[in-house]
């Protein structure tokens, strides 16, 4: 199964959430073809969450883009620090930033063990 380009996936995600009334932007552009995608969520209560791609071994065969929740309602500084560390060695990284009170991003999440 062919994987969807990162730039197309990101643009669809941003448009979908903006249409739903959430403020969503691309805060870092990466490689348009195969850049990793991080999603930073501002819960509008002083906490942030971070979703990163799930390890390939945790995905079902034929699964598309699957995420894992790396930080759940943590301090914003911890999230920014993690993104900055990743960006230091992964120049292809995409970061999407969204403001929303809920937790349903409409993405596939890795099953918790």
C-alpha cells in the first residue's frame, strides 16, 4: 500500500480541524514526501499533549499513519523541549499545532498494551 505524502496529510489535517472550529497551523514544515509528523495539542487549560508516529512494529499490516501519545497534558515547556531535540537531528520533521479542549484528534492511535 502506497503511503500518503506528508505534505498532503498535514494539509488535510489542518483544513479538517480549522473547518471544525479548532485553530490548527503548520508550525514547522518538513520533507514533503516522507517527513515525520508530530502533533502538538494546546488544551487551552495550561497543558499540552504531544502525538508522535508510532513505532512500525506496533502497527497492523496495511495500517496507515498511526500515532502514539508521547506526553499527555504536560507542561508546554516539556513539549517544546522534546520537539526542539527531535528537530536538531531530523530536519524533515513536520509539527502541527492545534488548540482544542477535547482529546479526539481523529487520528489512529497505537493500542495501549
